């Protein structure tokens, strides 16, 4: 048999050689090849023709050399160079496989879209014209021959070069029932990623804006840019949303925005514009540009564009290398919080900063030497504190003390030089010494509480001992126990500075051993203190992992620098306890808490995650003590949950919930239901925001999104199975 096949190949090549120039020779493989005269070759049995990346399979092929034409019958399959597959019962095709007619044909595009037709006319190897055609990406089963959806058309033209499908007199059907008629319809084929045209429409219903429809239209602007315009129409609003994206060799730009006229604020034109730019500059510098503008404080939340309540627009240049960091920039700030809008003149609205940080490794000293120089400035709109500003500060909730109702402008420049070195002894004990000297210089305006120029010097030093102890258990588990103790001292000499950047302080594992636990540079931790810590980890070969960190700070003197809610106030700080349990890749539990000797909690956060095959959920609980100095007049107690349950391979239910324990009511809740298969995606969602303010009312949103797979998309997710009759 092998000998017959090889002989057939050699004979066919010899016969077909005159068909094309040498570089375009066709190869024929068949079980049997016969000749009828000098111009006709007949190939039978497992016939295969290879030509210019195309592959033709059939039961029988008759080649007429004079007419340069192939007559083909029986299980015809033509595989194009781009992966497109055509099948037919009979066909008459030119010798180069670019022209011809195929009867009882079917086209399969990217293993997704199927188009069946009574006849296919191939034109120039680029166009396939399909007559009396039916198109669908749904799987058709023997016991259920009607697909979920299909498009019937008098004619379908597939432009393989432009990768577009053109339908004439098309009828869209759902489960065999006509739904919509289109005299002309153009859709992308599954291999096309970007093309100008309408995207998936969306139905959206909200209690504030009524029932509306979104019709996104995507516009390609060259190979590296695009524009999406989305009209949003309802009984309460006329909105046009837009998105522009542009990619460069050296960066990218994206702009998102909208314009609205609605019944929520009659007569007003509402708008927002968010933009980002990320650019690579010479010498490893990066330029970051951010733009956040909005016409009014309630617009973003009312239309669900964003939940941001503070906006920042600015420019920043950075460079990060192994031993050097450079940053410089400025930002314009705006608050959208209802309680801050009346006193926005007392808030910093313009912020500028610059930082230079460099590491050195001196041979004489050993260890690491670090130099940090930085500049920061804040500017407020108010020129002075007027009676009207004081009245506004007293009227908000919570009231702002008169001492904090200010119009102060501040410029600070500082430099710090730090050194750190450690030694490891033979018994595994690790000793580290660290020292730092920081100098700060301030220029202060519009605040009589401070002199115009002020300065401060803060030296600091610390000695630290840690002793990592490791062992391996009989079952192969590894355990590491590491006690640590640090003695630190620092003192500030000079003037008392205004505190702009260190009002909120977090006490956690990250700054347990820091020389200063303040979040910024305006305040620096002072005094003699000792930090005690213990860390334990357990790694099991089965994948289980346990970890526990305990720490506390003990002071020689309480200087009253920290608030009670920070957990760092008093002669002894609260206990810091952080633990994690990872039982498998699916289940993990994490907690971080601050509590005193009486087990009264200052802060606590717990998060539980389960990631199963069908059910996944993440829930967290947060508790934070009230602290007027940090803007909290009441305790924060909140429970969050996100969950998803895969009902079967096609249906998935989703749920999210945020509950305010102190208020005893839900703050936000949402449910959703998704259906996905090889040809259809449906996303139905319902959400409710219960919170309200002077600018935003509670709202309920309902959304429905339906998309058909197979047009400009890859893959066949969640493919359905056909039932086999027994």
C-alpha cells in the first residue's frame, strides 16, 4: 500500500508540474491515480492536495488540465492557510483552489462560527459567497437540532482579507423563532480583534435614572488607537460616554468621560473626564500623568462611573534603579465628601513633592548608607480664616475644632542620612545597629500659630537582636521561631512643626521595628523605647502554612505623640497580633488585631477566603475605635462578603454584601446571575446602595447584558454537551 501511495505522488507531481511555475507546484497524495487521455487525472481514495498553504481532502478528485479545473466529490474538506475550514458534498474548483463553486457546503471560522449554505462561490481566494445560509456559533445536537440562536440570510459574503461577514436579508432567530430582521448586517469574523462597529448593547435600570439603553460604538483610529462612544438614553437622562485609547512605542494614553443632561439636576450640563498617561522617557525615567475632573460632587456615584470621593490630577516623573530613586511631581486635589465640601477652603488643594534617595555601601564603615532628600508643599484656597470659614467648620459633622480650621500654606524641605549594619554570630544570633540624622526646614504662611520659618533636627539610633531558630519535624514540616528585641532612641531639637502628613498612623508588622512609626515626615517619633517581637511560621509538606507575629512597644516616658486609636499611645502600646492559616490552596484565614492588656480591641481585621471548584467566597470583618482626632466620632464596624456559586458548567450565581454593624443595616448589596456557553453570554445584575448624604440618595440598579460569542472573540468557553441516546 505504501508503495502505491508513493508512486501516486510521483506520478501526480509529474502530471501537475505544468500547472504552475516551479515555486507553486501542487502535491497530490491518493490511494490510486488513473489517467483518462493526456489531460485528465483521476485520484481516488484518501485524496489530499497541498498547495500554497492550503489543504484539500476528498474521496475523489478529477483534474482537467486543459480547463485547469478540479471536480471533487465525497466528504470534501478545504483547510485554508489561516485555519478556516470549508466542507462540502460536491465542488468544482480552479486548479489554484481560489475560484469555484461548492454545493452542500459549510464554513467553520476559528473553530467557533459555523455557516451552512446550499452553495458557496469562491472568488479570488478572498471572498466566499454563501447562498441560503444559516450562521451560528451554538453547538447543534442530534436530539436538539435547533440552536439557541442563528442568523438566516439570503446571502453571506465572507471577506477573508478584511475578516468581515456581510449578511443580506438577514433574520435573527432565538430557539427557532424570528426576533429581528436586518436588510443589511455586517459583523466581524471570530479572528478579528478590532473593527469599527457597534459593540454589545446593555439594558440598565436605576431608581434614579429609570430604564435606559446603552449602545457602544467602537471606532478604530489606525493600528494603535481607538475611540468608543456610548449613547445612554433613558426617561431621566441623555448621556454620551466616551473612551479614547492610544498606544505608543514609548507609552500609552487613555481618556474616559461623559456628558449628561438629566432630570436629577434640570438645566445643568453634567460631565466628568478621567485620564491617564504612562510614558517611558530617556535614561529610565517614567512620566505619569493623571487627570480627574467632574462637574459636581454627585455625578460619578449617580451614574456609577466611580466611587471615588477625593480626586487628584497631577504629573509625576520617577526613576527607580537598584540603588537610586528619584521622584518629582505635583497634584491638584478636590474633595467630593459631603462633610468636607463646606470646609474645602481649609483643605490642601495643591500638593507638590520631590524626593531623591540613594544607597551607598562604604567599605570603611561596612553596611549600608542611605541618603534621602525631599521637598513637599501644600497650598489652600483660603487666604485667611474668616468668620464664615469658622462657622462652616463648626457646622459640619463631626465639627472641626477651631485649631484645625486653618488657611495655612506650608513648604518643607528635609534631608536625612542613615546607616545600618548587621552581624551574624556563630550561634545564629543576628545583631544590627542603625542610626539616622534628619534635618527639616519649614516655610509657613497664613498661620499666626507658627513663625514664618522653622527648623528641626532629629537624631535617632537603634540596636536590634534577633535569633532565628529552625527545626524540621518527623513528617518533614519546617518551623521557624524568631524572637527579636530592639532598643531605639530619637529626639527632636528645634521648633514644633505643623502636622500635615502624619495624622493617620497604622501600627502593623511593616513598621513594628521602624525608627519612626508616623506615616509622614511632619511628625517624628521621639523618646527611648524598646520593641519586643516574636514571629513563628510552620510550613507543612502537604501545603499547609501557619504564621503568627506578636509585638509590643514599651516606652521610658509617654510623650503623648500618638492617638489612642493608633494603638501606640501610653507607656506601653497595644499588643500587635497578626496570624495567618493556609490549610490548602482553597482555604485561608488572616487576622491582624491591636488590643490592650484587658483584651479591649482598638483595631481588628479578619479575612476568610475559600476558593472551591464550584463555590468561592471571601468575607472580612473590620473594627476600628472612634477617634475624633482622626475624623471618626463613632466606631467603625463593617462586615463585607463576596461569593460566587457555579450552579453548573453554564450557570453562575454571584452575591456581594457590605453591612454596617454599628448602624445595624446594610450599606450595599448586590446579586447577579451569569450564563455562559460556547455561543451566548448573559449577565443579569441587581444592586442596591443604601447609604445617603446631602448630595447622593440611595439607589437601586438593574443591569442586563447579552452577548453572542463567535464574532470577534476567541475560544469556546463552557461548551454544552449533547446527550447520547442509549
